[in-house]
C-alpha cells in the first residue's frame, strides 16, 4: 500500500477489501450450491435400467416366491420341531414309566398283570409311532426349506449374472452422464471466468472495484476449485490433458504479457525525461510505492536510494531526486511538495 495514501484512506481501502472478500464468499457459497445441484438436471442411473425388463421381473418374482416359501417353511418347521419335541418327551416319559412298572412286575411275578403289560406295550408303540411321525414332518419341512433356499440362491445368482452383463453399458452411460453434467458446469463457470477477465482488464480500478474483485475471486474459485472435483477422469488422462492445456494457455499469456511489458518499458525508457516523468505523475501512488520499495519508478529496477550522490537512475536515466527551488533541499523528484519548506513541486528545479 502506498506510503502517500492518507491514513483514513488506508482504513477505507482495508474495509473495502473486506467487502470484496465478503461479496466473494457469498457468491462462492451460492455458486457451490448451483454447481453441486446441476447433477440433478440428469436423471440418476441404476444397473437395473440396463437389464432386460422381462428377465429382471422374472428373476425378482422367482426370488420373491422362493423367499416366501422359505418363510412359510421356517414357520412350519418351527411348529414341526415343537411337535416332535413334545412327542419325544411323551415317548421318553412313557418309556420311563413302563420300565419302572416292568421292574415292579418282575419283582412281584404276578401273572394277572400280563394283560396290562400288553396294553402298556401297545401304548408305548403308539407314542413311538407318533414321535416318528413328528420327526418325519420335521424332515419334510426341512426339505421344503432347503429346496426353497436353493431356488432362492439360484434366482439371486441369475440376477447377479444379469447385473454383471449390464455393468459395461451402465459404466458407459455413467461416463456420458458425467460428461454432460460436466458440460453444464463448464457452460456455467467458463462465462463467469471470461466476465471476470473482462472486469479485471477494464474495471478493477474503477469506482466499484470491491464488487469487481469479489466477482473475480468468485469466478476463479468456481472455475479452478469447484469445477475440478467434477472433472471426468478416464484413468487420469483427462485431468492431465486439461492441466497441460491450461498450463500452456496461462504460460503463453504470461510470456506474451511479459514481452508486451518489456516493449512498453523499452519504449518508455527511450522517451525524454520530462515525458516519462509526466506519464508517471498520472500514477502518483505507484511512483511513490516503487520508490518506497527501493526500485526506480521508470524502469522498476533496484537502485540504492540511500546513496546521497545518486540523483538519476543508473539503468534508465530518469531523475529520482532534485533540489527544492526555494530551500535547495534534496527531495524526491516525484513528491508534490518539498518536505522541508512545503514549496509546490512546480517551483522545483532540476538537480544541479
């Protein structure tokens, strides 16, 4: 910031820079939402969209039917296992009772108990038959469940095969969709960058420069930061190619700008001292800023301004110091008044 700028003006400048950054921040937030939501312009894609609808429907129907049979078989199997458990418990209880009764009969050896022995034996056989019947029902439900499970697994495998066949066209469609969405984002951010370039070239020093710089920051952020994550990859080739193109374009522009700058400097250095000084007087703050940094305002090369014998630039010959016409004090040739006596610069004479 120029040393010739008024203190209040410096604070106003800082406040306006805060306005510029705040304006850029809000624009960046809005732009980020817009860029992100441009993805909603295109319908989302799924693998199922690239599977034959009839085969997909048949596969899902088979899976649903097999799963329903499995659920029903699970419920029936649970009931059958419970019935078998009850039958086995009844049979075990009857066996224990029979064994106890039989031991008692052997101890007493009473023949009149033979009829009861036959009845108990038939009852035990019936319980064992019921247990075997319950076990058969369990095995039947287990078989039904196993068949349904295998059918469901086969349907899932068939659907996986359909999805595997649809992966390639799905991937191509995703790439094309990403390219289209990236095109929408590029169509939005590239004009912003072009407008920012025009504003930087023509309006960056105008009255409304805080909003101009805020928009420039926003456009640069939108193009070089928000757009990059959505750049299609294709194995990294696109990113590297785009990076090379941007580097070449920016580098070429920088080289051309440097050449134009050097040509302007050479042309300016060829002018007489009074014409060069007159052109520099139009940018008073810039001339004093360069002097404050220890560089020549005319050619922008470093000079030793602390040397009391140095009045002219040794590189381009422009006068850097002169004597005040009123008090003969050695002073900066670009200041408007003598710092010693306050005499305006128009009265000053060239260095002796």
